């Protein structure tokens, strides 16, 4: 099981690590990593691994092996590498991309505050992010929702995390807003993410420290996805 350094500090851009396994497809497993593994609607990180002799391996994305909980660094297509178990590498994520994901992901938490309906899905991308809601009849427009969202962002709430046990979570089912993504269980504890006193929910994603870091966003689209469902897309304003 890979030690996920990004879980405790999402601002870490690099670390040293040791290769502990190479999978048949060339994916690299390290003893620890700063690469976020795809999950919860957030893409896996891209970046570079540099071996002791200076050779570099471009990592296209990062996935989690559900069975072993190993984090798989997937080399860019067509890229062979000569890393082997026991090698030391230095890891560096594509921070520009990751920081966008962190800003969007945190903005989606606030979107779920502005739109207090059950969330049925969501995705963060490079250019936009979206949440799907079980929401038959919205009482807002793109403009009024943008205003609500920006108000929450500008209140500059602090984002913090704490851990609770599976049992404590079971006792508070209201905490789980996202119907399609159940919080990761199995380890006996679940991470809660608090945004000031406006939002509290289990989440394994990566977040900015303060909501002002999100910057200006706009609600770019409110789409009908069937009678009961609305898809809301946001973009950065710049
Ligand atoms: Zn989150």
C-alpha cells in the first residue's frame, strides 16, 4: 500500500521515493508519492519521475489499484523505462494542472452548498468542472448562481480536514451529499473536509487551504439531464 503524502498536504509538489513494484503494463508503484490517484471525480496527477542517473519517466496519469490500494504511476503512451524495484526516484507533479484541479474541486464543494440538493455525479477537468444534482426545478439562473458561489468564495473560508471512524459516519448519514460516490471505507476511518462552517462532508480529493484561492468562477451552463436531474458546469472567469 503506497503512502499517500498528498492526503495530508495537498501542496506538496515533489518527494523522494523508492520503487517497490513494476506492473506488467509498466506502471510504477512507489513506497510513497505526491501523485493524486484518480478518484472522486478528480483526475489522477501527471508529472515526472527522475531516476538517480537522471533518466526521466513522464507519468501520464495516476490510478489506484483497488485490490492492493497501491498507487500506479502510469507512464506516457509508448514510453518505455528501465526503472526496477529498489531504485530511488524523485517525483514531481504537474503542479499547474493539479492546482487547477484543487481550485475547481473546492469550488464544487461550495457549489453543493449553493445548490442544497443531492449530488448524483461530478467531474473536475482542466477547463471546467461539473456537478449533477437531483433537482427537478431550479429556482436560480446562471447569473444568480454565479453570484451565490462567488459570495461563498469571497467569504474566504478556511478548508480543514479531520478523521472520523466508519461508525461515527454511519451515525451521521446526512454528511454524505454525493449519492454516486460513497466515501472510501475499509480502513476504519473516513476523512471529513470542512469549509468554514458552511460545508462538512467526507472527501478524499485535494483542496485549497482558503476559498479565496479558487479565484473568480462563473456558472457556464445549467443543463437538463432528464426530468429530475440538472448538470451545472463552472469555469474560471479569466
Ligand atoms: Zn473534496
